């Protein structure tokens, strides 16, 4: 054996070697004998293979104080109150770190896990059934929002706001679309990275990737939700939203929402990587404007032959001749016609100076063809304008104006390029201005100064009303400013008044406003400081309430020994204001410190509540809106939520069973599924199979996909573009869709054969234009119409019953490929090449009983029920389920529990009558002259006799003697 | 008909004592000397001392 003592671990160990080593270390023969006995198991185990020589010596030899053996872990974990599915995983993990455990640590770990589990258990009386019941998805129960509703997305680190319909339509035009009943679904290929802001359980916003999108026609009504902060969202009424309940963030169906419920709106939108600079060429194309760098390339052939300039090669010569009057500098953009002044850099840095200017433009700016004009009388404001103009070397002119009621002052900067740039990015006119899209992706400094410029121009502060306000005739602008504010963690309220759109920021954000934005105008600076000094203690903010606090306040109050009546109000109404919560958190903290009680966990929960990235906005109105057009939906990984353009967070799908991430297959869960199993339904409402693959098919994704196409059922109607009967030549014409044929790997030949196989005198031929002509001799027009229908429903490929097949990988990146199907056909998939039948399973119990036998069915019943229960978070011991399964299968067939099966099979009349259909049972019994033997429990209870169990099972007799 | 002698199940014991207690409560003569006054207690003492004239008939 090659083994060095201590420190070095080798893979080569022999038993003799280890024994010897141990013998040397302990030097006691008796002990050695005992130890080597125990070594047997160890040496065969994995530990040895991993080469943990040190371990073995330590384990087998000196047992250090309190070190844990494998058996101990087993025992302790089994004893603890942790559900089975966690137990197994826990045991594995504990085994791996066994070396570092001792009794104390082990106990601490087990207690911690048990506690965490108990905390997350479903509380008795929580309507688990209802959430589960709604998950009987007909796959068409889409939860979606209409075309024009804007959403926030991030592509390549650039934030964009666009209508969901536009976004999804574009995706569907580019990538592959699948049709499931009435819905079109597009899975995003893995190389396309689109992210959306998503809300996690801690109330924080995370950017999560988009997995797929869908659209469908929606004939029913839409609901129109208005919140107190002035935000709106329109969605189908079974679109799922998100609410806060019992300190958890849960999905809820739109149907269940009512006024006073609170839905999350983004208060703080984080961004890791921000945009630093802007390429002007993205907005002003190079073939319409002069780019110095391009001219340089044109003049110097050494720099390359391809260049883009707004003139042709002949005119270029002219320009060069006039080079003394016209200078185009490298790195700058010039207008086509007039050169000289008014150039701007080809690459604009997104620095605070530019940000401020854009803000100023948005508030008080206007453009003419050659100049940008910003009006303001404040000297601080004006000097900043001048600074900006100078930084870009722009000419500017100033003069007073008497347009409005008071004296105004204009500052105009001359630059054709700048004008065009502003028009294209920020719009113009009082109704047309908007926040430029790139602003959302820039850093806080840029945004802060943009907002500063804007509020310095259009904003006003009212200390009496305790708000900072701004208004505009452009709704888009106000929405944009609100979203920008959320980038720096300020929440604004919106309202509409007589054609003007208003935005107001509560004084509670004044401090933050001062820090991140600030003002230049001295008057506003002063008022802002005053606003900051207002104490938030005395008032209560209707909007900034945290709902769904559960019993946490009450529990905490009790723990620190404060009377619960202090917090009863909040617990009863299930909401508490943010500042109030802060106050109470501090109070509890102090009490706990004084009394030496540990409330760190509860405080952590409060911290989390206070640091949420969202405001729970109260719904004030829900109306029904007229339907029309298509509705869209997104499927987001992990957290499954995304946000609208106004920052309202919405959930994508309501508890559809996500197979490894994509909500593509719908399976009945929860209570309805249990009912199905117990009722021994011949066909479950969502039959599904999990087919494991063999060899090459399991390793290679393409092969797996191939197999999926093979077994997916395809009918002519899925691949046809049109089918009709032609009177002229008395035949049926079918034209097929090339794309579909290719996608499903079907050859036209196959189709031809299948059609010909319909009947012996059917003859198919292909015309020049690719259409198929089906001829049957001696058929009347009516019969041809019938034939047309038959052909339409003819199956071309695949196994009857399998609707859809999806290839999924076992673990994230590793593991074998397997096939999940919608639809079940156990017998038929057996012979297919690539299918590993011994590991294939289905959720159709009747099928299993038929194909694999009654014992297999019994096991399937147990598995199905245990899985469903565990999935719902209910901890039911397997024995109860085993009992049911045994009772159902004891006679060799799968019997249901109800009156058609077990209960109805009873011999006793009274028992059956007591179960269901009382009168019928009694009548029939009377008619047939049945006898009641009073053997069972129910009938004895009915007549009032002792039951024939326990004490009742005994017959007493008198004893002779005495 | 076989009588059980060795060990009674808890149900049998309960049944026997119960039946005997009923008899005692209805005025039957008590078969042992005892200080007890509660019929059930008396029946239990009788049972302990093996003095109850009731036994179990095992079903075939």
C-alpha cells in the first residue's frame, strides 16, 4: 500500500495496509480486531475509493469526543420532524460533512432545518385547495395582457420600454412559433438574452431572463385596474398578479382582486451595468450626416476603402477643393447642408452635464430648425445652460421675451445636429416630449442631473402640501420621469387633471431627492431643505403601507413582553405604514436589548420588509374593459414576474407545473388530481408521460428531438395550408405547408402513402405546384366532401394519443435527455427505438394497470398521491396512502373508492344506504329480498349494537365450577 | 367449545370485568371478601384473584 501518514491521501488502499497502519497507531490487538470488523463495511464504501485514508484511521481508531458516526446521522435524522423528501437530501449532505460535525452541531442543524420547514408549512385552514383547483388549466386559460400595454425589458444591458404586443410580435416573426390549441408560443433560443425586472420573495427586484412568450385571441372581457398612486394596468381577468400575504409574496388571479388589495409597483429599479456613452450614428444615420471619422476614411485610402458619407464620390472632390471653407473634424458630426458651427461629438459621453441639459430641454425647451431654445429667468439655471453650450463649443444667443404674462428669457444654441438629435430622442412640442430611451440605462449621476434639469425647469415645491410636483401635457413624459425616479429609488404618484398629467413626490423622499437630484434655483433649494425638515412622525401615508404582515407583529410584541394591543390595529387590518413600522422596529429593538431577548430573526424580517424595492399600491377601482385583439404573455425564469411600463409587477402563469423552467406542459395538480386518482378515472384530465431514453438518444439532443417529432401525433389538418374539393375534376386537393413538413420531419411521400392507405381505390398524385390530388373513382360530390373531411382528420405521423413531446434535460446542464409528453400511450411507445421502456412512466393509472399489472398500478397510485401531496407542501405519512392504494387494488383491478367501487361493493345493505343514494339502495334491497347480516361497523352503529371489533369481538360464556 | 385460560387479551379482560361489574351492580352475590364499594373495582379484584365465573368462548 502506498500510504503516507497524515496529510497525504492516496487512492490506493488495501485492507492489509490499513490494518497495519492502524495496528501501529494503536498497538492494541484486541482493539484492532474489533476495529477491523467495523472496517469491512467502510473499506467497501465510497470513502475508500475517494482515498480518505486519514478519515478511516480517525473514524475507526481514535473516536474523538462526540464525533458522529454514519449510523448516528441516520438515526438522528430519522427521529427529527423533517419530511421525507428533505430527510434524504439532508442525510446525504450531512454525510459529506460528517468530519466537521459533533453532537451539538448536528442537533443545531437538525433543529434549524425542522424549524425552517415548520415555518414554511401551509397553515391549517389556508385554502390550499383553491389555489390548486384553479390550476386545472385548459391549456387555453392564458393569463395575459393586451397589445398596447407597455413592458420594461432589458436587451444587451439597455433598458427599453415598449408595448408587449410589438415586442412579442417581433419575436414571433423572428423565431420558431408553436401552436397549442388556440395559443401561439415562442420559446426564446438560448443565445437571445432578454431580461425583465422580477420581484423575488424578499421583495427585491432582480433582472431575470425571459424564457418564452405567447399570444392568442381573447374573446372575453378585460379588467382595468387603477391604483391609488395613479397607475393602471389592463389584463385578462384570469391574469395572475402578485400580492403580499402572511409575509409572503404570492400569486393571485385577477378575478380575485378587489379594491383595497395592494399590488406591487416598482419603487427602486436597480441596474448593474450602465450606459456610459452614446453613439450618435444610432440616431443620425451616416448617409445623411457628415461624420468626421468617415470623411477621414474617405480621404485616406490607407484607413480602409469602405466609408459612409452623405454625398457621392464626385461631390466629395468638390468638398475637398473647398476644404479651406469647410472643415470636417475627425470625431464630430456635421449637418449635411451648413457646416462650420453646430457640430457635436460622434460619441457623446453620458455625463451629468448632458443629463442636465436633456432634463432642461424636456421641461422648458423647444426647437426650431437650427436652434435649441430653453427659456428660464433664473440666473443659476442660465449659467448652467451657458456652461453646457460652451462645453460643446456651440454658439448661443440670449434675449428677453414677452410672450407670456411675465418677462421671460430665452437662450438659443445653434446646432442643426443637436436639434435633430433632440427631436429624435426626446421628441418636441408640449404633447410630444418623452424621456429618451437611453436615459433609463444610464448611471445614477446622469439620471440625477437629468431630473435636476427637469425639475429645476418645470417642477415646483409646495411646503404646505408637502410635495414636489411637476406637470406636462405629455403623458409619455410623465410616465418616463416616474420610471427614471424609480431608478434612483423615489416613488412618484401620478394623476390627471384637465388635460394635464401630474406627478407628485411625497416629502418623505425629500431627503433622497436632495441627495440624488437637488436643485440649482436658490428658491427651490431653500424650499427643498424646508421639506426635508418636516417630521414624518405625525402623519400617515396611505400609499406607503406594507400589507399582509401576518402575525409577525403580534408574535414579536409578545416576545419582547410588550402588550399586544399596541399592534392589534395593524394585525387586524393586516397593514402597517412604512414609517410606523420603522418606529416600531426601533421600539422593539430597544425593548429587546434592555431585556436581553434575542429578536434578531424577527428584526431581520422587518428590515427586509422595509427594504423592499416595491410599494404596495392600493387598488381603488377595477372595471371591465372591452375586449378586442390579441393578448400576450411572457414566461420568466425563476421568479415568474415581470413589470409593465408603469412599474406594476405582474405574474406570468398561475401555478402551471413548470417542467424544468418552461411552462409548456400543463398538469393537473393538487386536490383535483387527488380526486382523479381516488376515483380511479380511466383517463386523467392531463395525461402525461415521462419517457426516458436509451443510448444515443439520451445523450444527443438532436436525436431526442427527432424521437419527439416521431411520436408526436400529426394530422393532415396540422400541416395543410388548404384542402378543398374541386368540382371540375372531381377530386380532393390538398396543399401542404413546407415549413411544417420540415419542422416535423415529414416527407411528402409519407403523406401520400398515408392517404393512399385510407382505401384501396384511393389514388394520389402530385401536381406541378406541389399540391396533392386525391382521386377516387365513382364518387359523388357529397361523398367527396365526406372524403375531404376524412382526409383532414387523417393521422400522418405519430402515436395516437401523444399530443406534444418536449425534450428536457435532467439537471441544469448535466444529465440525460428525456421526453415529456402531453398525452399517454404506454403500450404503443414500448416498441419505439430509443425509448427505455423500463424507466418510462405515465400518470394514467388505468394504463399502467393494463400494461404493467395490478401491483404496478398500486405503486403508481402511491407515487401519484404522495407526489401530489408533497408538491402542495402537505406532509402525509406514506402508510395512509398505502392503505388506500391497497384497498383500491386488492381485488386485482383498480377500484374507485366511491359508490361504484369499494363503498358500493359492500355486502351490507345498510352500509351502502348510509354511504350514498340511500333510497335507491333500500328499495332495491327490499325488492330482491336481501338480508342484512350486521357484520360491519356502519350497520351496527345504525342499529345501536356494539361493533364486532375490540371488546365487541368477544363472546362470553358462564364458567362452571365455583 | 374451547375455553380460554392462559392469557386474556385486553379486550377480553375489559369485557369480562365489565360484564361482571354489571352483574354486581344489579345485586349479584360477590365471590370474594373485599373492602371496595365500587362495582368495577370489585369486579377487578375478583378478576385478579381468578374468581370470576365468566370466560371467553373462542370462535372457530
